C-alpha cells in the first residue's frame, strides 16, 4: 500500500482572476495560507510542477521539491494569459467546445484528455511510493479522474481549490481516494 498526496498549489493572481495559464508567483494571501498549514509529508518524496507557484507552495511548507514535467500546468495555447471571460467573449464556440469535449483543444494547446493522460501515467508510475505532489488544481483534477477511472470529462465534476489536499492509496492494483477522519 502507498500513500500519495496531491496538493493544489497556493493561490496566484492568475488563479484568482480565472486566467488561462501564466507562470506567476504565489500571491501574499496564498503564501500566508500555505505557511499556516500544518506540516505534513515528512519523509515523503516531494515533487512539483515546474511552475513558480508549485515550487513556492512546497517551499512555504518547508520542502524542496523535485520538478516533475508530467505535472506541468496545461498548455492553453492562444488562450494563455487571457481571462476566461475575455476568451468566452471572443471565442464562445471554442470555450463551449473545450468545456464539453475533453479531447478538444480549440486554443491550439493541450486538450484536457492529454493533460489527464500525462498526469495519469505519472500517477501510475508512483504506485507503491510515498509522494507529495504539488500542481495546478486542474492537473490535480485530471490525476484524480484518472485514479478513479472516471471519464475524461469528469474533470469538470471535481472541484479542487487552491491548497486542497487529496490523498490516494494504491492497493489491489487500483487507486483509492482516502478520506481521513476529522480531527
């Protein structure tokens, strides 16, 4: 049995502004929230997406994390750096397609199915290890959809807030979502 924790990185201006992509720093509120979290994951392998926010979140929690490319933020192509509202006004058909077809990439970047495939392949390679992984909330959603063998579009059924922690265990050749007792 293994324990794998997926931690969505702390809030950034891009997350708060519903921007596609970007590689900005954790904002002050996000940094303070990460610093206030109880220490966890001692002795575990820490990995993170290559983004600044992922690295800064791990650092705020007192860990130096190895960069893992498979956990990278999605490539949003032409939408990168633009707000959801801006893109929806300029390309309503593209946004509708992106929200309803996990295989679509109207922005010219990665589809959600591709994000899920790379995050899922990484997740499966971690079976049997104790790992804490820090990534963009949508990458955490994609990994969880894979772990639970949900359809690609189920990414939209999972809400993962910044600094949300999900724990998975691997036993009997499959992933299990673990809900610890409240303390």
